[in-house]
C-alpha cells in the first residue's frame, strides 16, 4: 500500500510530465527535444521540480552544488538555495575570469568543452552535481571530472529528466544518480 508521501510524489511527477513538451527533430532530425520552458514558467512546477531533485540529498551534508551552463544554472542555483549551500558554475570556455580547469567531451549531437575556476572547490568538499537532463552522460561526466580534479567529493548527481534508452548513467561511475522524471 502506498503511503501518503508516495502518492503525493507520484501525483507531482504526473503534474511535472504534463509541463514538459516534446519537440521533434530539434536541434536536428531524429532528436526529440524535451522542452522544459513550460515547467520553468509554471509557479508550482518549478518549485516542485526543485524539491523533488533535493529530497534524496537533504541529509547528505552537501557543501556545494555545481551546475553546468546553462540549464544547470537554473536548477543548480535553486537546489543550492533549497539546501542552504553555495553554487559553483561550470561554464563554456572563455567565460570565467580567473584560472580554470577544462575538460572536453562528446555530446549526443557534437562535442564541447567546460571549465571551472581552479579554486572553486576545496579538497574534501562534498558536492552535488545538478543538471536538467541526463542523456548520453557527456556533460555530467565532464562535470564529474572537473569536480574531482578540484579534489572535491561527488556525493551525487541530480537531474530533472533522464532519457533511459541513451544509457548515460553507465558513463558516470558509482556516485548516486537521482532523476525525477524518466523517459
């Protein structure tokens, strides 16, 4: 028998799925893009998504949240605020003003490089990596590499959406991965 909390979470997930629209053939033919902009503009949807992303990590003693440009900033800063910790941005090359560490990686439809300030995280700091989507795992794997290169410990990864058939999880190692919505 489902508890009241489980029933509320299940209803919340159903509500969130209604706020995500499929856009076929974007950004190129054959890809079905999950458009989260209706969720972001919904006054109940965004806070619900953030709370569901935070729940598994509330007792994990997180020191910082890391998120990659650009949608990782949206959810990462909100999750950091909800967990009462700071946020560390991971950006595209040339966007951070001080010394950086860089990592190049493959996307589901190209390649990219991400950077973090070399002094953004301290050795032993407990970090939660947040993004909107786990597809092939390239962006999150790059974030994981950058956080570890700084000497920080990855406590977990939280995403709003996971595309199961692309098996991005297999690229991310042993850290716990929490996805709110799975397709």
